[in-house]
C-alpha cells in the first residue's frame, strides 16, 4: 500500500498531519496540543493508510467499483437500498449540502434521527463532502442539543421531521446555525430530486476530522471526541477484520443508535467495509430485534448485555438459526447473562470493551479463544496493560487502571479533561482491570464503581453479576452509600420481574443469594427496589444517577 510516507514515519510514532482539505479550520484548530495526544501505533500494516483519504469513498463507492453495486447495503422496514442506490442518495445529499446550503469542507453538520436509511446517507454525504458529522441521540432535549451546537460551533443540521420539535427549540437559541433541513416531510427529498447525480468527493487528508462524537454521558459530563477519516477504517481493519471476521454475505443487526459509535461501527462501518448488509431498526428493543432477526435472516448481532438477558427468555418463539455471531458491549457482561444466552441459543457472546474516545472495541476475543468472565485480549495492533496511579505496570493478578494505545487515541474537542484521559502516552478510560498470568483482561469495574466498605475494596459490577443470577432479578445497579457513621456500605438498586414482590423477605433472599455466590462481605447491606434502572440512550447503566440517589 502506498502510504506516501517513509516507513520510519509509521513505526511507533504519530506521523505529522497532512495538509488539510478543510476551508473551515475549526476542527484542526481545536485538536488538543500534540504533546497531550497518546502515542499512536501503526506497526500493523493494516493501519497504514494513504495520506489523502476520504472514508466515505472507501466505505461506499469502492463497493460499487468492485461489483457490489447491486448487493443490498441497507435493509429497513421502509426500504431496501443497494450500494448503487445508496451511493446516488449520498451524492445528491452532498450536492444539497454544498450547492443549496453553502457547506464548505470543515463545517460541522448536526444529524438528528433514529436509525434509518436517510440517516446513514446523510452521515456519509457530510463526510464525502469534507464536512464533520455531529450525530445526536434521538432522546436528547433542546438544552443538550444546544450545548453541542455551541461547543462544536455547528452551522448546518439535517433532521428527521419526527424529531423536529427539540431541534427547532435548540435552533432558536443557536445564532451560528444557518440552516435546518428536514426529511420525512418532503423537504430534503425534493432538494435531492432537483440535484444532478454524482458528486466528486472532497480530497480530504486521512487525518482530517470527519466525526465529533459526544460521549454518552455515563459520567454525566458529555465530551466531544474528534475522529479522523483513517480512524473510521481502522476499527474495520482492526476489531472487525481480526476479531469479528465477517464475510460479504453477512447481515448485521443491532440496537445501538448510529449516534453511538458502537452502533455506527456494528451496523454501518463494519458491513460497508466488506460489502455486506446492515439492517436498521428505528425501534430496536428485544421485542423488535427478535422478529427482525427472523424476518431478515440476520447473521451478526450487536447489542448490550441487558438486551441479551431479556431475549434469552423469549428465543423459543423465534427462528434465530441464521445468527452466527453475537457481540456484547456497552457495559460489563455478567457471567449469568453469558450462560443464559448460550443455553438458549448455543451461541457464545463475544464480549468487548471500547469507548467513544477510542471509537470502538479495543479489547476482545474471537469465539474460539474467549473465556466467560474475561473481556479478552488487545485487538491486533493495540497494546494494553494494567497500571498504578504513577503509570507503572502492576504485577499480573493485581487490580489497577486499564491503559490502552493503538492506531486511534483520545482527542477531545477543546477540553481540559484531555489530560485526565491521556497520561504517560496511554489512553486511560477509567476502568479497573486485572490481567491474568496468561494475558487475559478481567473487568473489575469503573474506577468510581469501586466501593471501599469496612476496609474491603468491592467492585460494584461483581455484586451486580451475583444478583443477576437470581431468577427474580430483572436488572440491578450497585453503588456505595453512606452508613451514617462516616463510612460506606454496599447498596443495591434492584428491578424485579413482574411475578416477584418487593418486600423485606425478598431483601433477605437476595442478600443470602449474594453471600452464597461471592464472598459474604460483598453482599449489599441495603437493597432498594426500583421499577427500572436509569440508563443512557445507548443502554449503559447510569451509576452516577444511582450514586446521587444513594448520596442525597
């Protein structure tokens, strides 16, 4: 592959940025200082891309060039688009953006929609035209949208008409936002119909920013993460190629919104990189996923542990024989859910940990080497270790902070928290891990999930895993709570299945159950019952919300 760089420039260092195609220089101007970046690794040839690169071309146009133009790219309840049909829609939207709306390379464009074909086409069109996508979760409100509009200095927005109310409220308070164009009401559709076919892709640099992904808010403080064109391909050529190992005939389905990078990779980038098919559902809870898997003969499933737990009890009513791989991420995978899914389907869940800062999964394992209860091994081309507070690697078997580096690294948009996430040249996501003697990484919890009670260090997710093995427990969350004497106790929030009752007998039953599953001192001293756990739109448990409840 022609990298346009001497080989030495790729080895163990970050190459200098290529000249940008951006006329609006805001993205590159607001990257962190280079001395605050993590070290980037390009030792694996798969990650050595040409210096000029537009990832929309590589993900879409290349499939048409290689004879996949008539293969289904997207299947939705409303329509099926081949790669050639999707390419035409993308090109027309790119013409609307540049000819009608005055977009220039480097402009940020907010996208607001559930998962559908227009959302995907708009995403690729912005990137093909040299813009920067800022995709938003459908459930966000005007205040949150306004914060993103201001922080990313967004000038254009494309929005599904079904979500226009909050978009319009936010737009009224955003003086920089020049245009909001909707689809679903005929506006964007008519504009596209008036445009000529074809669009010459912007000659972007591989390290031009093409995505600002805002974190999903498990900490309550979303941050903008900046990703390059090459990053979008690196997750395909790393995790997908080496761990997931899909084929062009696979059909991907999942629950995560495209605004969440777990969903973007699993439903669009991974299938498009190899000319496969993505199945998109606007509503994708367990009750929607199961019939859609059966109807569309999906082969690869991406969703969160909670959804697998619910679906495991319902699979007997559906034909899931087409499924061959199931990926779990977004939060820790308890052994009870792994076992329940395998018992129900015969398939072993492929666990993984990733993050918006790193775009997608960086520690995982393929089916033949995965170990229940372990997250896995570093994705090829990545390095991982467990470190102490000074950045020194701790002995195997000792808990510490997970540190990761590879071809992608954290770059926050103009945010002083860059130096919290990147230290000693490594990305430090804030997860506590143990590395086994043979190299496997075993999750202990988020740093703020560790509870110090009566002198013991107790991992909240471990207690949650024990609770989830009881048949009465539908979902749960475990945090530290004050004991009224200046100390901390373990407190569990539990949502029960409908046929069980929240009372003192159930409290004692669950406490006894945990004592029988793990060390008795880890059992929750207090259990409070809720109808449901607070979760982000991407399905992650919001432990910070539980901590607020426990520490009023």
